[in-house]
């Protein structure tokens, strides 16, 4: 009982802090890679606190609802992750949250929101199959969807599922809104479609989405960490290396079109996953 | 921070964008250049106002959620500058929207602009305090521009 409460507590309160911190480090490393100094580590928190204190301004009330729905779905999926629940369940709850952001953006008439929302849908379409395949691969290997059983498994999964880990990397890049897949919010090219899906969220609602995004970051990094579930040190090193490679990729690639994204992610991701699945089946 | 080029000669714009480069790196102060008025707290305006872009300027200003600050940049933004006597020029930015910080120069130097932005951040805190005393608990509906 006490462990459950502790897991819920960590999931609800510690993860956004960690997510924000990772975001802050990300901004500093990105700045250093570009020859700049970059903001303080705590900048994402300053930003969110500032946004929360701003005036509530909405185009219609569904936006507010969708922001809350996204935040709750993201938080629930992370809490379930810490409760070592079922991976499939976690993924579907996370997907529900992602769709709510799109619905909120579609509820406004602004063309930028609309374009961004459609792109976000295409992004969801590209990464969801990969996430499901990764989970399916884990199932084939250890015979369970439960995170409990993954932790109980004797050896790191990455040796058995290396290609699936790369496929998960694609999903991670899309989910983190990093280049070359930062289509829907045009994170670096803000003149392009203003801010895509996020255009019409403002003030406190933008803050909610941002906090939800921190939960999402932690969830996907948590998925990565499952590939080295035998020890804390290995886990942290694996996640740190993965995230650093993400930042590098973000800085050296240009933004591509959504056609390229779907073609490339499906061709590469699905091939890698299927090769890996066949390999497990044969072994 | 939102940057709006309100009919400037482009001199001030280039100096403003120079603030984002590695040499000046305004992100040190946590400031990033956004393209969306709804995400911005600081409105940087360069250049003069004329009857046409006046509507755009007011619209952008209205779309920014409170609290917000406005920084006028360059002689043109302050008073109309060298274009003051042109037939279409209304004058400085403050003829149309309230301005909080004035950054002089033709063009204004990046150092001066950063100074102005940091000053604007300080002013933002003051305005925020005032705003939180009188904050309406109801949601505000944004007018959709025609
Ligand atoms: S102040 Fe000078 S440099 Fe700036 S917009 Fe006006 S004329 Fe151009």
C-alpha cells in the first residue's frame, strides 16, 4: 500500500519536475551546440509559472477542456507507468491525450491551428504503430505486457531488441517535437505556421499543455529505460545517451515535409521492427 | 517576445534579429523570439505606423494576453524619425498602443535593444503585480479577427 502511494506521488509530482529539468538541460545543450550560452536551467519552470499567472484567453471553451484532458491523460499514463501497470494500457491512455490536443486545436478557426492539428494527426499516425510494435516485441520476448515482469527479467532487453530500440528512437524524436519531425508545432521555424497546434492555446492553458508535455517526455524516456531494466546505472546511462543523440539530431537536421516523415518513418521503423520481430521468433 | 516590423527601413529589424545570434544571445535572459502574439509577453515594434498597418498592430496587441509590455525600437518607432513628415506616417508607436520602453537609435544598437528588453522584463514584474490584484476570475473570450 505504501509503495503504491509512493509510486503515485512520484508519478504525479516528481515527473513534471524531472521533465522540466530535462527540458532546461536540453535548452542549454542546444545553445552550447549553437555557440551560445543559453538560458538558466530553471527557465522552463519560470516560463510555466509565468504562463499560469497570465490572463485566461480562449477562442472557445473546448480548448480549455482539451488542455485539461491532455494533462490528465498524460499524468495518468505516467502514474500507471510508475505503478508498473500494463504497457498497452499506458500507450492507449497516452494516445487519448495526444488526440485531445488535436481536438482543441481543431476547435479554433485559425488556419495555423488547423494545419498544425492535421500535421499532429499525421505524426500520431507515424509513431503510434512503432510504439505498439515495440510493446509487441517486448511481449514476444518476455511473454507479458506488465512492466513488473520486465523488471523481473534477467537480462537487458536491448541485446535482444536493438532494432526495436532504434524504432523507438524515431517515435521519441517525433514525440519530443524535435527536428526533422517538428512539423506540427514548427518548434524552430516559428514563422512557418506560427506555432501549429499550439497557436491558439495561450496563457494558463499553454502551461497545462507544457506540463503535459513534460509528463510525455518522461513516459517515452521511461519506455527507453525498459530496455535496460536490470540496473539503475545502466538505465540512466542508456537514457542519457539516447537523449543526447536526440539533441544532436535535432541540431544537425532540417525540418522535412510530412510526406517524407510518413514514408521514412514507416519504411525504416516498420522494417526495423519487423526484422527484429522475425529475429526473436526464429531465436 | 514578439517582433513586429511596422514599416521600418529594415535597419532596426536586422539589429533586433542580431540579438538572437550567438554574439548577443538574448536567450541568456530566457527570452525567445516567438511568432505568435498569443504566446508573447513583450511586443517589440520597429518602424513607423501608417493607417494601414495600424490595424495589424492593434490586432496583435489585443491578441496578447495580459500582462504585457511594449518596446518601441529606433527613432522611427519613437517618433516617426526620418519619415516623420511623410504623408502616410502617423508618428511613433505610442500614437496607437501604449508603449512601456523606448529604445532610441537609428538603427538602435543590439546592446541597447537587449537593455530595453531587460528593462521591459523588470517592468513586466511590476505590471504583473498590479494585474494579479485586479485579475478577473472569469475567462476572457478572444475576439476573432475579421
Ligand atoms: S530608426 Fe533608422 S534604422 Fe530604424 S527603422 Fe527607422 S530609419 Fe530604419
